[in-house]
C-alpha cells in the first residue's frame, strides 16, 4: 500500500477552520498517511496553497475571494496536475468557478447549508471513529450554523451543555493569528475532545474581559451611526466579529460594523453583523463596498468581513451608507428615513474620516460598475448571474 503525504491549508481565523483541519488530519493519519497542516487567512492563503506539496492537498474553510479568483483557479488547477486536491468550503463561492474546478479534477465539497467542519466530517466520516462527530458539532456552534442541514442531526447526538461549553471555550481561547497555538490544539484535542489547559482558558478569560470592556466603551462613547448602521473601532487584541456582535447587543440599529487597524499590513480589518430579520446580504454588501475602495470582502448573508487600505476606511463606511440608503429608498413598502445628508452625526462622522482613493485607477474606473453588478444580489439575495 502506497502511503501518501497530505498537506492541509485551513482557515486560521475561527473554530470552523481549526476543526476542519483536525478532522482531515485525523482521517489521513488513521489511514497511515503523514500530514502537514498550515493555517492561513485571506491575505496569505494563495501563497500557502502555492507552497503546499504532497500527494493530496486539502483547502478548507477558505472562500474564493472574487478579486483573486483567477489566481486561485490557476493555483488549484496547477496543483491538481500533480496531486489530488480536495476543496471544502461553505462560503458563497461562484458556482461557475466550482464547476470549473470540479471539471479540472479537483474534488469539490461545497454547501452553504452547513459549515466547513460539518462538511469535512460528512466527507470523511467513514474513516473516523464515531466520537469525532463532536468536532463537527464544535465547528457548527462556533460558526452559528447548528441548524444546518447536516449539523442538526449531529447536534441531537451531543450533550448540548457540554458541546456549547467546549465550543465556546475553544472559540474564545483562540489567540488571533497564532498558528503555533492551533497546531498544539490539533494534537491536544485529538487526544481529548474535552481538552482544558490554562493556555487555552486564560486567553478565553481575557476575551470575556475584552467583551465587557468593549460594551462599556459602547455605552460610554455612543458609537457613530448613520441611521442605518453603527460603526466603532475594536481594541487591538479583540476580534472584530465579536465586537460587531456586542454592538448588536447594545444598540438599536440592526447592522453593525467593527474595525481594527492592522499596522503591519497598513489596512483595516472589518467585520459586519446583522440582526435577525434584516434582508441585506452582508457578504455581497461588504464585497461591493470594499472592492470600490481598493480592498476586498465577502462572507455570509448574516456575517461578513472585509479589509481595505488604511487610508480608505472612510471610503468603505461611505459606500456602506450609500448602499444601505439605496436599499431603503428602493423598498416600496418601507417609509423612507431621514436623508443621510440631514443627519448631523452621520455628516460629522464621515467628514472626519472619509478619504476617496483618487490615486487608485482601478477603483475609480470600476466603482460604479461593481456597485451596479452587486445591488440586486445584495438586497434581493438573488443568485449570481
């Protein structure tokens, strides 16, 4: 029997990426194969996929960024000529790209109805011991997809209190961009699905303290708001997604935007979250706004992310405001709210940070075109043409 070397590239930012990598690693090692795991985010995932060497290569929980789509396709297809490539994801990737990858020899495991960890487990479950369903449950809880098509039945098998506790501990205990910590957790969790260690618990406690501090900041500073969404800077060591959820908890507006400056890359990392019942697709919204400001973004209808150059944060916020204003005005059944130009808080906030990227020719030429292409998908959530 020929034993293979397997290379895994998985998302570093959350529990879903960690659990996907764990399930792949265990399934392949049980089969006798050697496994290398690397974690990546959207700023370096193409580089790490390009560096991947092995008989089999997995890419997990990393959506196809529309701005780097051609490079992604080229990289995956080149790898497929020399290795078996398996792409597992749940983001709203372009169906045409997925079809093209599949026709070119890549194994594509994709669904928007479940998180990547659940899809990974379902793909590999025949090669895993029964207890490994717990790791898929943790992934579903961490990604707020417990009611997914496949996840629901897995949740029924788990002790709910323990599962939520463990998933919460792991989610809160992940140190931002710390690949070494995740590699350690891969080994520790494989031995014990209820793993506890001060090195995990202490970061979790710090995150809880950061949430409490951030909520106090919200109450004390009254975050800037446009009448349609609120926005506020997150602390340097605080996940922007968690900050955005805290804003939804504390503020009456149903869309929140939290951002944090990454000095090393001279860019803002941004998270958007929405409350229940909001019709806006935040994944399409963040992509349209970021790509109009020299950045990129995307994600899910209820939770998305973006990154833009440091000088273009104001541009991004302005784009969000304009797109939401378009939505409000286009809805015939919804009374139009006060025009944004008459909102003193909005005007002051945007005038203090708005910076149009006039030197970026690509942004100037394509801003209107991109917005036109995305308006329908953002607000009516229709499939891509």
